[in-house]
């Protein structure tokens, strides 16, 4: 973006932090320009014209001015979605916070990522409409799939056999059969749920009741995401593309 120019974009507010005496930096995942950091001037004073529209979780249309420094300046905000049901339910609010944190951790600044924006926006709409024990598990694995890092859910990543698949190799990525055991054991139910999420049957997975597999798959997804968030996922996926 050229200094001096302004533009509109749609965005989800991922987080904010204090900046200077009365300002706040807003970290946005925008639809067309990826993750951006922008200063909301005077937002911590009472009577600010932006007010609650720039709180984490808000979906907005935002006008950004490109100055000389590293940060954009917010010059206009139109609220799109505020997600009242999520904000009034502590369980859902915690889940949405974790989603924003995950998206923040896997993205680099200013790398356009419309697929991830759409995934986050759709997931927030789904969570606004209703909760599910498997919501966060589904979201994590969809993020990994969006980044091209999800496993083939139906075959062993070493021998290609259809199993039974009984473990996951966190460092290498991929499900494993009994003969090629990976670092983390999985129950048959967890493997079945993972297959539903990654093979277009997310609704079926979300309709499932709470089971021990929820914890197992949440823990596994966190470890896989951690493995990849030291370096932005997008960059990693691109690098793999060049190597292959
Ligand atoms: Zn195998």
C-alpha cells in the first residue's frame, strides 16, 4: 500500500493493545489484505467515535489510512456483526477467544489470506447460532486444512494402508497404522471424528455428544498448531510447495 492512500476492507478484530496515552492498536484479520495492525486514535477516551465497534470478535468494515510508519490509521468503522449470543455465554466467549488467538498465531502480517478470513467469519456465525462440544476441534482442523497441513484422514502416512489407524505423528504430520506408530495414540472414535471433519461431514461431527475424544482431539490439534505457529503457517506451506 502506498503512503498517503486510504482503502476500505472487511475485517474481524483479533485483539487490541494500548498504544500511547489514549490510543489503541487494533490487530485485524482483513478479507483482502490479511492481518493488519492499525491505530485507533483517541479510542481510550470517553466519547470516542469508534467505541465498542473495535472490540475483539467484532466483524466490521474498516477504512484504513496508510501513513509513513508501520501502522495503519483507522479513519472509519462500519459495524457488520457483533455476535451478542457468543458475548453473553461464557463457554462460547472462551471458545471464540481461543479461535481469535489461533488465527493470530498462524498468520503473518500483510499476507492476504481470504480463505482463512472466510473460515473464521463462517465459524463465528455458526458459534453464534449454537454451540457443540466439538466446535473448537472442528475449527482447529479446518484451519490446518486451510493451510494445507491437514492429514489424509483415511490412510497411514507411511504405507498408505487404510488401517486400522491408531495414532498420529505430530512432528511429521499424518495418521499412522499399528505397524508405523506415531507419537500420539488415538481412539477409534477420534479417528472417525477426524475423518468426518476433514471429509466434508463437519455437521455430523458437530452433532456428536461430549465424549473423551473431544479432549483427545483438542489436545492433538493444539500440539499440531503449536508445531507450526513458530513460523507463519502460510510461509511454511509455501516452502513445502517449493520443495515438493
Ligand atoms: Zn502404515
